[in-house]
């Protein structure tokens, strides 16, 4: 009944289409006779599409469809544009009459598109070669019509063999050119019929058309039968190709007499090559198998035999065949069965079983499997060993497992199993206790997955593993308890202390008054010395002993925690005033002052303590800890073994220090410094003979004292790159001055070096590279090193200084007399000059001064070294130093540190520095005018601060 609406739709569609064309002819839009012809062609296209869909099921797109004849008639009568309507009518009819939906809408659309494109291609080829619409002028129309046939055949075949497979994501037929040639004859025949019908229509040979109707009907039936045979052959080939069993017959002489289609595919050998030849001759690869001998035995013994595993090489890989030999009269019948897939499956199954066996035996976990239907369980050997049973793997009952489960865990285990078997959970995971053979209970983690059939929630089988988690559970329990304690001292750790401090802060802010609390931050002084000298074990014992003493200093309700390393923190509760916290801090200092007896020796230590009191402004315990830590560092910086109370200035200083560090890092990265140079003069002539390089830094438009930023650079590890830059800049600048001012008489330039620079492994190569790149001689450079830097590691420093002197660089000992150097070490150090500190030079103006300067000069003469005096600010100092035998000096009396430009102006003037020397005979002529005593203008710079470190 469903076909009736479809047939009615076809009729309605035909009526509408034909009526529309006839109406166009009636209104004069078309020639009336052409309108009748077009209506007839459209009707023929509709009928042809309906009959073709019902009678043809072929999928071969290389065959000519019957609609091609109608489309070609329309092309010759009306041209390609009108033919598009005919093609569309046929496609719509195909969609309306497809009652079984054998052709999806996408394929109907592709057929319609292919027909339209083929029509346009045929029309273009026809018109390009001078073709005209009917009536035709023969034989000139033969060539355009032939071109139209070829174009249409080419487009339709290529579409079916190439474009449609690409669109459907199927393999493309790579032999499509052969398909084009194979389909041409049918298209030529169809086109010939179309041309004949067009001629009859043009000449109105209606009598002939009636006579020709019968041959055309038989031709149509014959073509349909031909297409049916092609379809049957195609399906027959598909069936043969899908068979996995072939047959052949070998006569008594061993020659093949039968070789079927399936065997052609299985053995990859055509029938023509096999018939009349031996099996080995047909398939040479069989010579290395046992089949030839088996055929001979079957012909001789007349007994059936089966070769279960015969390997046959092929282009797709080795095939596994099962060949059954059946003796018959006059020969042997061979049944060939392709068992490649089964053999591969069996091989994979065997490997899987072997792999499972290896995994079961080698796994640390115990494997189990439970068949719920038969209540049979499999337990691996490891599973049994985990519960103390020494037995091989085998089957048993689930009670062997469940009876050992702890009574408190059995109900939960069975509920977890039930939930997973019923499909409520994706997998089974349950931890429970199982009784060991020794009577103790051990904790196990059971995991499992159930096997379910398609569409079934409940399962009949489940398998999984059993993992012994006893040790892990013990460790986790220990971690839970240790997570709140310091493992070394047994005190609370940071997390517990901060949590308690946070609760105390919340309570304090809620009360808004009442007793206060305070946090004490403790850091042991010189603890690193104990660790480095006596070892970490002694250090750990010291930390434990300190913890016990700190506990003895606390009151009830106070809390003590170790933060890590040598840092402790105390929470003092219930404080009425700040004096209570001070008293406890003094008590702690007194307690720690007594020696600790560790490892048979006395060990001393002290603590720097920072105290931060509770304030309503605090929003978190971390802020209190931060401020107590800041106060502790202030206590350390003020001499250690003391305590400090936090105030707002400390926080501001800490923030300023942090900002200064950040700016200093950026400045070092960008070389945002300037090197100034203080002249070193000869006291005899007043002429400048060298310079000391001094680094200057301007931060946010304000100069920063070297006394401020040089120690920070040393502390944060920036002094090495900064010192290297100063050395390179000084060498480059001094080399430029020597080239530009050869008459200035410059001998050397000095650069300050810190102790950290001396410890650089590549310091020697840094000096060499700076000198060579600047084009200087090593003797042009003096390195100034403080006594403290030398005494940090005197042996290492002495070795490095010898290397520098051997290279040619000279060494100056800066700020001599202010450090802690030993004279026993001094004579061993390769020093070329001593620099007298400004504090000793200042004593020259004292009436009862000590003879320190004289002693230094005498020592220099003994050591055969030169002397340079620093900080000369008065003419009396200069004259006294010259009288005592000092040859060189520097200070404000001669010049402040100068910028590069100011130095160049000084060198260009090439005049003595400092006061003019007054002859005794002219002393009475002195007027007191300063211009007579000073030869250089003062240079503007911030207040001078003493420097004793790198380039300060």
C-alpha cells in the first residue's frame, strides 16, 4: 500500500511538469511544436527513470543507463540548457519511485549532479566542434556528435569510478581509464539510437516510429537482460572471493585437472596456469612444503589425509592453509581451506595465555577470577602466598577467600562486589583485612572488573588483583602522626604552628581587648660553624638539646615549633604587657648561654630573637611571622645573642631593602652604573700619575652611597658581575686616555677587588681578557685588595696573587692597618704597595699623635713595597707625608673622584694638582689667597663616604 502514494506522486509530478511546458507553449514563450516535443521528452525521461529503477539493481557505474538515450535526444533537439530540465525530471522521479530506499538521497543527488555535468560537457563539446540542433547536415554533424558522446561517457565514468568513491570515502578505482574505454561502445550504441529517433522526429516519420517501437522494445529488454547478467557475474565474483575454501583435482600422473575460482584467489594462481601442470609447476612455493610428498602417498596408499598447517607465501603475506587430500578414481581431490585468520587467532590466544601465565607468576599482586554461575574461583600462586599458603595456582571456592576476611570488613566487601556485578559501579575497588596463616590480619586492596555481555548489566564473571597494602597503611598512619611533628626534635612543625597562630589571631580580633599574645622568632647564632666543623650529627644533637631547653623556658599554654634548620618559633599566650615577652626572651638567652655537652665536648650557642606582638591590623598569621622574622634579622645585624621588638620602621626598612635589591639587580643587568676616577698624585711634583676606579650608582635620580649598595651586592651574589664590568670599563677607559694624552705621564690605574671575586675560579682569565681587549700592558693595572679579603683564605689568595704578579699585574693592599692581617702572613703575600688608611693620615694633625704612619712607612721599606696615602685633605698632611718618605697620595686636597669627562679636561690641562709649593724665600709674599695654593677647581659630588671594598 505504501507504493500507491509514491506512484501518485510520480503521476502528479509528471502532470505538473508537462502542464508547465505546454502552458509555456500556449502563452508563446516556446514554439508550440517544440513545447509538445519537450513535453514528450520529459514524459519519456520520467517513465524511463521509473522503469530503470524497478528493473535494474546494478551498481556498475560504467554501464550506460537507459536515461542517457532520452538525455541525448533532448540535447540534440533542444540544447544543453533545456536538457537540464529533462535530467532533473528523471532524478526527481528516481527519488519519488525509490520505494525500498535502496538508493540513499545522497546517491540520488550525485546521480543528478553527474547527469547535469555530463550534459553540459557534451553540449560544450558538441557546440565547440560546430554542432547544431536538428535538423542535421550529414556527414558534417558526425564529428560534433561523436565528441558529445565521448565527453558524456568520460564524465559519467570518471564520476562513478573516481569522484563518487572519494565522496563516499571508498577506495578509488585506479584503472578508471580502462573503464572509460570499456563503457564507450554502450554509449555509442545508445547515442546512435538517440540520433535515429531525433531524425524520425525531425522528419515526422511517425509511421516508421510505430514500426521501430517493437525493435526498440526488444532492444530495451535485451539490454536489461545484459545488465542483469553483468550484475549476476559481479555477485558471483563477490561470492567466490568471499569463499575461504577452494578445490582442485590431480590425476594419477600428478597433473592438475580441476582448479576452481576460489582456489585461484586463495593460491593467487589463475586457472590457465594451473591446468595440465603439476602443483609445484603451478605454485612453485609449494615445493618446499610437505604437500607434494603427501599427494604421492595418497596416490600410492589410497588413504585420506589432512595437512592442518600449510604455509603459502602471497603478496599479502603468508597464508595458512588446511589441505584435505581425498583419493578418488584416477587421482586425488584436494580441498583447500584458508585458515589464516583462525591460525592467527589461535596463535594470538596462545601468546595471550603465555603472557597471562608470565604476568601471573611475575606480578607482585595476587590474581583471582570468580565464575559467579558455577561459584568457582581461580587463585594464582602469588595470591595464596600473600596469605601464607604455600600451594600452586588452582581453582577453589569463594569461601576460601571470604572466610579469611575480617568480620568488620566482610559485609562492606560483599556489598561492593554486589554493586559492581549488578552494574552500579564501573569497577571494583575495596580495601579490607584478610587473616594470614600466622593468625595476624593484613590489609589488602582488591581491584576487579566484571565481564558483561552485550546489553546486559549483570555479569557472570569477574576478575582482578589483590595488593598487599599493609606496609603502606602503616606508613600512612605514621605520616598522619608525623605530619604534625618535626621528625628530629618532636616539636610541632610550621603547618601546625601557623594554624594555631591563626586561631589565636581570630580569637584576639573577636575579643577586641584583653590579654595579648606574641610570636618569638629564634635563629641560632653560628650554627653553621658547628655543622661545618663538628658534622651534621653533632648539629642535629645540638638542635634536640636546644629544643629541650626552650621547652623548659615556656609557661603553660605557650607553644613551641621548629620551622626548619636552626629556626624556632614560640607562641606566648596571655600576655598583659610587653615586659612579659621581654622577660621570657631574657630567660631563653640565659638558658642557652650554658654550654651543651654533646659527643664528649662542650658546644656553645646563642640565639637572635625577634618579637612581634598581636595587633588588630594583622589579617593573617603569616604577617605576624614575617614581622617577627624581620625583628630577628635586626637582632642579628646588631650583634646577635639578643632580641628585638618589631616596630613599623623595621618593616619599612625591610621593604626599602627589598626594593633596593631589586633595583640593584636591574642595574647590574643593564650596566646602569658609572665609574669615577680619583687622581693619585706624586707628592714630589703634584702631577697625576694614576687613578683609582670608584663605582657610582644613581637610583631614581638620587646617588646611592657605595657603603650601602656594595655590601648588598656582595650578599646577594652580584659583586662578581659588577666587579667584572668595573674592571673592563676601567681598562678600556684608561687605554683610551693613554692613546689620546700621551704627554700626561699616566702610569697606572687601580681597581678594587672583593674577596668573592678572588674566589672566582676564572678570575685570572677575567683579568687577562680585560687587559688584552683594552690593549693595555699588565703592568698598567693595579688590583686593590683589603686585608680582610686576604685573610679569609690566605693560602688560596697568596697563590692567586702570585699568578697575577707573574702575569705582570701589581697588587695594592688597601686600608692597611685597619684589618686583622698577621705580619707573619704579610711577608708571604706578593704585595707591591701598601695604602695607608685615611684614619691614620688624619692623625698627622694631632699634637700628640702615635707614630703609626711612620711605622707603616718603615714596614714598607722593610718589605720593599711602595706606599700610597689615602684621604689627604690638608696641605700639612701632604707635606708631613712627603717628609716621612711617602711618594704618592690621593684625597680631596688634590681632587675629588671625577667623571670621565672631567678627567679628560684635567689631562688636557696637564698641570700639578693640590696647593702650589711655596719657596722659603717667598714665604713672606704669601697673601693667603686660595688661588695661590690650589690648581684645580672643586668638583660637585655628594658627601664622601669611606670605602674599603670593590670599587667603592
